[in-house]
C-alpha cells in the first residue's frame, strides 16, 4: 500500500522560492570568491569579439568618409547614370583609400618623429631634473630663506627627482609593452578591417534587416518610436564626434604651425597631445596643456610660459570661432550639464567616457525633455521653462 503525500501548494511555492534564493546566493558567493578566475574566463570569451568591435569602430569612422564622398560624387553629372550598387562600391573604395592614405601619412611621417621625441625626452629627463633642481636651489639661496625651509625644499626636490627618474625608467618598458600589445592586436585589426568592409558594403541590407526584426517584435507604434530614437542617436553622435574630430585636427594643425614658427621644443609631440586631448569637451585643453607645459618646462621655463599664452589664445579662438562654426548647436545644453556629463562619463567609462559622455547625456536629456513636454501638453500646461519662473 503506497503512502500518499498531501502537498500544500502554498508551502511548495514558498519552498521553491527559498531554494532558488539559497541556490542563487551560493552561486553568487562562489562567483565572487573566484572573481579573478571568472573575470579571466569571461575575458577569454570576450576576446573572440574583439575583431567585431574593431570592425564596428573602423566602419563607424570610415562611414564619415563614405557619406561625404557619396554626397560630393552625387553632384557629378556622369555619376547619375551609374547603378546604385556600383556607385556604392565605388564610394566605399574611395572612402577606404582616403582613410588608408591618412593612416599611411601618420605611420610614415608623424609616428617615427613621435617615438623619437618620446625617446629623447626619456633619455634627457635625468639631466632636466638635475638642472631644474640646481635652478631652484640657486633661487632659494638668492632669496635668503631660513636654513630649515631650504633643507625642506632640497629634500622634497631630491624625492621628486628620484620619483620622476623612476617613472622615466618605467616609460621605456611601458612603451615596449604597448608596442607588443599593438603587434598582438594586428591580427584583430586586420580582421576588423575586413569585417568593417562587409558592414559598410551591406550597410543598407543590415539596416533593413534590423528594421524587419524591430517591426516583428514590437507593436507598430513602439517600433516607429525605436527607429526614431535610433535615428536621433545616430544624428547626435555622428554630428558631435565628427565635428570634434575635425575641430581637434584643425586646432592641432594651428598649434603645430605656431609652435614651429616660435621654435618651441618637442613641437610635434606637444601638438599631438593637444590634438588628441582637444576631442574631450571642456577639460580637453587643460588635460593637454598640463603634460605639455611640463615637457617644455624641462627644456626651457621661458618657452613653457610662452606656450601657456599661445595655447590660451588658440583655445579662445577654438571656443569662440572654430568650434561654434563646426559644431553649431549640436549640444543644445548648458555648460553645467556638459561638465556633469564629462565627470559622470569619465567616472564610469574612463577616457572613452570623457569623449562619449556629452553626446550620451544629450541623447538622454532629449528623451527626458520630450517626455516632460508631452506630459505637460497632456495637462494643458505650457512647456516653456520661462513660464515657470514666477510660479
């Protein structure tokens, strides 16, 4: 005779939830206790996606050339009779040709001089430290400071010399490590270039496929909203990033010309630093100026002061003339929100966050603004912020 168990559905449900919670807690504990191993395993699997990540980034950058070339060639009378597919392939070929030419110019002319400047800087750092220390000691002796203060300054300078010399000694192995990692990434970059070609060659087909999946999953209204949001995202990011890259290249070229004319030391290295950091909104000029001033100061303190004056004038020109002409009103937010976006983006995403933080915040800001104004209109209330100043 079998034994019949009377299962209470309520207690069975509680027992199942308890089991799931306990099992999840144990699994979470095991993952956290071996977090390094889990991270290593995930990184090994994630590394398989590197070629696709490189491919997407390369395709996104080359697409700027592709759009521009299509726009310009589309104005040519003879191109109107060419088939659309052939026209697209021709523009794609010219876009990669232009991008490859720029990379060639960098590797052939700029990169060797950058490495020579960095190597010379590292080699001369001990001499720079020694001469700077002696210069400061001479000044302190001329001012007739108390012996205790002079001894304190000398000790701090000696500690600074040891610290910077240690950093200088680590810079060469660091540079070699970067070159080694770059060499290891060559294969992924090569695969990324091939993937980017496929992405851009089949761009319209991939976009149509994504729209097809979008409309198959979501309702018609929600699918239209998602497409509008994606178009807005593309417009904000492409306009901001493309404008900032062009703006930074112009500022870097102006900086290089002026520094060459005045005979500034490490002209190419400093101009490269200014160009790269200028992509970062708001803080970019300050981030680029600090290491540049230090590099120039070791060679000539007077030139360092002149550099500060030159970079200040160039940034005023950029902020008031060049930047607004290129970017226009692509941000549409106040300086406070720009500062907020940079700080938050840098905190969560590092250097990349400093660059994409502003356009990402502009996107979120536009969505929130749209929702707020839609709800105000539904209530019959004004949407202009000025109407709420005296309420």
